[in-house]
């Protein structure tokens, strides 16, 4: 019997999307520093957590373009998620930036809390929340395909686009970043 759950491919890319969405937090931590960890370790560690996943994400986008990993997606219903950027900023960046990293226990508790957030972003498919895309002018839409697309599946996907709105029935050429995240061509 087939599983009722559809497992998303490109799991490593999905993890990179989650980590790259947290790049602003790691940059803020690098600027702020931590008295419990010497700057010689903390700053390069934070910067590598900010820059590394973002570079891998950009490489994935370039690879998708090079290999023409492109699909035509037909819009059924589209839901704009600009409000998720605000949730992202207030639910994650601000609380983690103001956290006290003075002692080893506070630092360990922060790392565990960050792991919970990583898991939630992964589990709730919020791995598309990337400030870099927002800076480039992309908007985030959750799209439910028209009936019959993707072998009859009604599985929704995330579309990053510079458009302000999507019309039902509209066909959009998009590069695949993961099995559920696409960026318009």
C-alpha cells in the first residue's frame, strides 16, 4: 500500500533553504558577538552560517537555470504571503537577536531553541522565507494547481515571483529550487 504522505525530494536543498533564511540572524549575531565565545571563533562561525547556505542556494538557482530545470505551472488558487515576512521578523529575528549569550547555558539554550525553529521551518514548509528574495523584489505565493496538473495531484507549491498578483488559469514558467519551491523564470 502506498504511503498517503508525499515525501519531498531535494531534501538537502530544502535544508539549505531553511538555513539561508536564517542568514540575517547569524549576521546580527556576528556583529553583536558573544562574551562566552571568543570573537575569533564566533564571528567566523556566524558568518559561515550566513554566507555558506546562501551561496549554496544561489548555486542551486544557477544550476536550475543551466539545466533548464523549469516547469510550466498553471495557477488554480494563489495566496499571497507577504505577512509571513513580518511573522519571520518578529517571531524569529528580534527574539533571537535580543537573547543573552553571556553564559554557556544561555548559549546552549539559544542553540536548542534555534534547532526548534529550524525544525518548525522545515516541518511547516516555511523554508522559502528568505530575506534575499524579498530584497530582490520577489513575493511569495502558495499556489494550488488546477485540477489535472502534476499527475492529477492537487499538492500546493510555493512560487517566488515579482508579480503583484496571480490570475487563475495563468501558466507560469518557473525554475525548481525544490519539489515544492519554484522561482519564476
